[in-house]
């Protein structure tokens, strides 16, 4: 069998492992240690800027905020080790609160603002949160969510300023459960079916990942990232917040993504790199170049959280003259586990890159290693990998092979150079007449059509084949292409067997917080 197991140190050197052992991480062991270290070393140097209010936060200011926050949390009846949920949009206050809570040895649970009321209630209850920090506009809804949880504290604060949160309701003395002391972040995955799972991430997970990202992209204190992704998104949390803190760089944080303000703010705040998801790249391509986009000085654009279609990759680089570094990871690995090299000449379009700060290989259904070029499940091990799911022993056991390798659920291949290529999700694989078909293969053909902005193929029930292929397509603004024309387009590229029998034109696609299309939610639209 050809050796196909790879590991990468932070510098992304390709290293085959015959008998791999978990990689080690050395550095500060807790977020509070890193905050104190950077405050001492960098003092009044700016760490974060709120693009809404222009409020700046220095490393020294972050440490002072942390100490003041400690007093407020104690007044609210909270003690270290407790879980604190946050329901807040991006802003300098949100950034400082998340880091301040973790630095004071609380674990944080940033709740996705796109969750339904029922999902939020479940997350609050399941996470055993002892406090809720919310922005003003979420205050009434938070109060309603806490009706059945009288022991929880409620604190209200301005996400765009550095004032301390106001205690609206203090908590009651609670007996702490057997929660691991090393827990820093409890982040709930959206999932495609069933209830979301609470991914437990430790101080060590966050810090090792921050070190890997900083080294992988050769980032320094001179670098500023345009931090457009929401902080309840693991990529923003791990990359734009934690990695920037690690290398003592800075970030410019808008409240949310705006295609019309994007390039103007990148230019105004003199950002040197940006961290986005493929959806944002798609919108920027559709908008086209602007006067400001021609004036920015970016080292690279980092794409993460979902596969970037090669057509969009090439179009973005040609349109804006900015190189794209495609990466990939999971909530369970603090976002990135793979990254293309910083050197443009070494990148491979269509690949998520090589392992970054972890070990990885392609496995069969039993965890055995598959040869180079053969499709199987991507599995990962390293200091960035979660300890498991909160209060979910069955889910944790199912997510790991017995020897400690995390099962990602992603299908992929690795080439002879150690670059990984993702072909789809195991649960989303279309099995037509016994043949496995990766939905992404169909997506990419549809995206080559000049009228198509985005596309997602799915498997739907079929009497004879078991499954047939269908697809949802978003057209570019002003385009009126018919579904039948798109079906014919795919047929000429892939042949009849892999061509969707139905294509539905839609205005939007359901996505999780990371930007990944939730394909299984599309199936119902083709039934009945």
C-alpha cells in the first residue's frame, strides 16, 4: 500500500508518518496567560478596531477589561468554571467579552444569532449555562428564554463599546457539575439532522490552533485582518480572534458582511489579509471590481469552512489580483486542519491543502489507511482536536476511531504531494444504481455556466435507482436561464447518468453558520 499518511508542523512541512504519534504543542497553557503575555509585551499597541464606532482595544486594554469583567461576573453570582452564553453581534465589546470570560477561566458559548427560538432554548438548557450576556436588541428575547431558568444571571452590554455589562438579573448559587477545568469554548454545531451537538474545545485546542495558523501564514504584529465573519462562527473565533491574539496582530471588525462596504473598509483600515467563506467570495465576484478594490494592498485572501469551487477561485484571483489560500477544518478542530501553502507557486486549486498543525490520512470504513488517489473518509489527530461532545458519550464515541483519530465525515483523496481534495460528505453522497456520485462534482459543472451564481446537488428517492439527482440553482442577477437549459449543460459535460433529472431555480440555499450548504434540507423541496 502506498504511504498516504501525513502530518504538518506549524510551518506546513510535509512529513509522512509510518507510526504517527500525537503532535505536541508548547506555549501558554491558558487564554489568560496569553492575554497577560501580550499586554506585557505590546502594551498600548492596537489589537482590535470596531468599524462601526471606531473604538480601539489595545492589548493592555484587553487585560484591564478582563480584570474589570472578573469583578462584574463575581457580582452577578458567577465563579470560574461556569458556562457563560453570549448572544451578541460582532463588535469590540463582543470580542473583549469572549476573551475576558475565557481569560477569567469561564467557558464561553457564543450562540448563533441565526438560531430559531427553539434551538436557542435547547442550547441554553443543554449547555447548563449559568449566565447570559446579550446585546440590547436581544434583551427581550433573552428574558423570554430565561423564564424557566430563574438561577441564570442576565447581563446586558453594548457590543460596539468597551463599557462593562450591566447586571439585569443576578444568578443564584449553583453546584457546578463535573465539567472539565480545561474547557474554554462550548460551541454548538448546526448539524443537518437532529439536535445540535456541543463541541468541547479546551484552552490547549484554541492556543495550539492559533499558533499553527500564525506560523502557516507567516503572520506578525504588522498584519491586520479584515474580520468580517461572525464570532459565533468557529472560523472567526479560532482564526481572526485567537490567531491574531497569538501573533499580536490586529483586526478590523465590522458588525456583519456588506458587499457594498467590503473593499472600502479593507482599504480604510489598511488590512493586510482577510478571512472569508466561499459565499462571500461568490458575492464579491458577482459585484465585480470597485475603485477601492483596485487600491487595497492584501497579501492574500483566506477561504475556509466550505469547499471553494475552482471556478470561483480562478475568477476571484483574475478579477481582483489577490491570491486565495484555500483551507478547511471543522468546529471539532477549531476550524482549520488543512491549508494550502503561503507560496502561490505551491498551491493547488481545488485542494484544501496539506495538514496544518495536525496529522491526517484517508481511511476506509474501519479506519484502515487507503492508498494515494483512493476515496475514503478524512480522519485527523492533533492538539487542536476536540475532547468530544458535551453530555453526549454516544456521539463522542461515534466520532472517533478507537485509536483516537477523529472521523470528519468528509470524503476525500490525497495525492502524492500530500494535498487533500474533498469530494463531499458521507451523509450527502448520492448513490444512484449502486454508483457513488459526489454532489460537488455536479455543483462545479453548474457553476461553470455563465448564468449560475451558486448551486447544490442532492440525492432524492427513486423507485429503480434508489436515488436520483436533483439540484437547486441560484441565478446571477438579471439572468433568466431555464432549468432545462441547465440540465442540457450538465449532460454535455458529465453525460446522462450524472445529470440531474430536476433543477429548481431558487433565491437562496440553506446554510449553516460556517457557510456550508445544508444539502439534506433541500431534499424535501423535491418531494411530494
